[in-house]
């Protein structure tokens, strides 16, 4: 990101929400554009480490989905994901990656699951 301070503040806020949800025994879903590929950035992005400490699982990793969720004219990567708390992981089916260009004109794809 071009805004490291915003990245740090956002990750800390998500960590606080995760801690609150866990304290209240809430089922928790953390979807988003993480601007990092979890496979390559597990140790460098605190949000990934915190999600794993709380036993959250990447839906894409759990179902071995390898299709990129973002692309540019020169590269592509899997920087979007849906993380689930362990109590609801098995309630979700494998995700489908859909092109969003027609509906949103985005360079990100849509992750859909049920």
C-alpha cells in the first residue's frame, strides 16, 4: 500500500474487532481486500498472524482455491479472501471466483460462497 500508517491502523482495528467478537462468542467472518497474498505474506502482515492465532481459516486456502482474485495488465494475485472463525468454517461451501468487470468495472474478482 502507499499508506503504511493507514494499513497499520486498519489492521489494529480489525484485530480489536476480532478480540471483541471472540470475547462475546460471536460467529465471525472477515472478508476483504487484504492487499497482500496470504501465501507469501503470512509473517509480514500482522492481520494474518492474528487471524491464525485465533484459529481463523482462509476460505480460499481451506478449499485450495488458487484462482487469482485481482489482476492488472502485468500481474495477478490472490489478495482478496474470506476468513472464518473455526465454529462456522464447515458451514460454508467452497467459494466461486467470479469476474466483476461487467458489474463493477473492478480489477478485483468477486468471491462468492454459501
